[in-house]
C-alpha cells in the first residue's frame, strides 16, 4: 500500500451571519461547484413528555404537506419547478428542515418554507393518512432488535430524561388529532433560538436579504425562544443489564461511557482515542472481535452529543453462543487501551482518518451545510472547523493515552445485553458484571 499523504489545509468558505428581528440566526456560505444551494433549519424543540413526542413526530411528517393557500400537490409542484425539495424530521432535541434547490430557485424555496412555517394547514386527510402510516412504521420498528437495544441503552444511561425517548409510542400517535398538531405548531414552531444555514452557489449578502424578505413575518420581535433540551444526567459506570428476547439467535450488546463535548480542550485527544479503540475499521475492537475472532460482522464505537453532555456508544451484534466470549474480549480491549498507551503508528493512523473524514464531510455543499448546522447549534463559532485540523495535528500519544484512561476505563462502562437469556445466563454469570432479571 502507498504511504498516506498529509491532508491539505481545509479551504473554509467565508460565512456571513445575521440575526433577524424575530430571533432567527442565519448563516450563509458561498461554496460554488454545482449550481445548487443547500438549506438546513434547526428549531429547538425539546420533548416535554410522551404526548409531546407523539404530536411532534406527526407534525414533522405533515408540516410540508400543504398550507392555507397551497395544497399538498401545490407544494410539490412549486418546488419541482425550481428543482427544490424540503423534508422535516424531529428528535428529542430539535425540529429539523433540510432542503436543496437550484441556485436560481432560492426565492421560491424560501417562500414555500415560510408558508409552511407560518400557515401549515394540517388537513385532516393528510394528518390521518400520515398518522396511520406512522403507527404501522412504529409497530414494525419497535420489533426490530436494534431498535429495542437502542431504547434500552437510552433508558440505562439516561433514565426518564426526555433524551432517552427517541421514538414515540404508537398508541399515543394513533390518538393525535389535526387540531392538536396545529396547537403544537403555534406554540413551538417559532424562530427564537432557531438557526438557518444556506450553503452553495450563492451571494451571501443576497441570500441574507432573501431570507429576511421571506422569513421576517415568521414570529415577531421579542417573541419566545424555542424550548432547549435540558442536559441529560451524566453516564455513570455500572453493571450491565441483561434483557430477554426468547429464541433470539443473535444478541445485541450496547455499551456506553461518558465522553467530552466538542468545545472541551481535551476533545481532539478523546476523538483519536475513540478511533483507536473502535471508531473505524482499523481499530482494536474491530481487529479483535471481527477480524481475529469472527464474533461479529460489525463493531463500532462512536461519540454522541446532547446539550451539556457527551457519551461514547459501543455497539455490536453477535451470535448467541459467543455473546459472553465477545463481551469478554471487549472488556479486554477496554482495559488494554485504558492502561497501556497506544502505539505511535496507531495514533497517526487515527489522526489521518479523522483529518480525512473531516475534509470529506466539508468537500460537498451538502456535507458542509450539515456540518455548519450542527456547529452553529452547538454554540461553536464556524472558525472551529478551520482550527480543528490543527488541534488534531498537535495531539500527542501521551494525550491520547490520558484520554483513553478516562474514556474507556472498564469501571466507567454501563450498558445492556439483549438476547435469549435461557442460553446466555450461564455465560453472563461466569463473566460477572451483568445483572440478570
């Protein structure tokens, strides 16, 4: 294999920013290439109970399906004429709207967006149709092993905090009415605290002017600010909890430890420590339980972020018969990286991977828009993207070892094992550190 070449300095587009009178923060960046503009809107939309989550999910599914003066078909037709698309999604933290349009069609895209934000119709036929579809989808998803494991992990590390409830209850979704969705929209789809990002073949000054023209009528000056998710509780190490899935031929193992937020000075070292452990294909965990032992097809360690909180998530599925052995090897790798400093070549490979993936994520208009959007939402300045490669380049092996000692200490780990406990119980008892029902 040829030697890796250093990643060149990232060329960061100039970002123009403004805050409208209604509280909406707007970022516009010129990134030519394709004659396209990418749009990302994030509205603080913190969950406030299971009924809120059910209505929020249906709101996201129907907010773009027509307004007081546009039918569902009119919205589709208006966007199609300018090569545009708009989609909405919701999670426990935010309501997100993503879209793209040919550069010449930005005024139309913004007009349709403004119409949906200020006058979404939520017609009965659209709401009931999407509600029935969503109930069916939730019923299917809730039976998937990976979904069950994720839900149980969230409960294990966050308890009853709203961050733990990523999927609404199908029964509560079935009870949502068009009127309740409209009420939620009026109360929570507001510009205060929201961020809109535009990236592409545009003039930042003209783009900001177009947003001001289109969205200044959304909300009012001095209006309320969107509801922010409260920081979840810290992730604390504890015995794993085993959950029964009778007859399962595979087990789902989901582990977690506390991590560092992106603004923390130690984050670059923690990012590299995570990569060395399990964050990419050449990591220790993958080499051990996939390549060497053949216990799993895919193992991965990733960093997740919430307001004021970060966590490492370690995930893999494995055959029932080797679940205890796979967990044993995972614990071995956790202990090894927390006690023995990684080799210099391991850190260098992880560094090159981190720099390369960051460069790739910023190379396209779509990737840059998404990255800039979460940077803005996290309260970081866009210059963070320019400075992060330098921070990664300066991380030493000792700093990575120090981060790993905290990040991956076996005593800091909590998590769940989901599988057929009739088969797993003996191995889990022998291994220890697993709480059986």
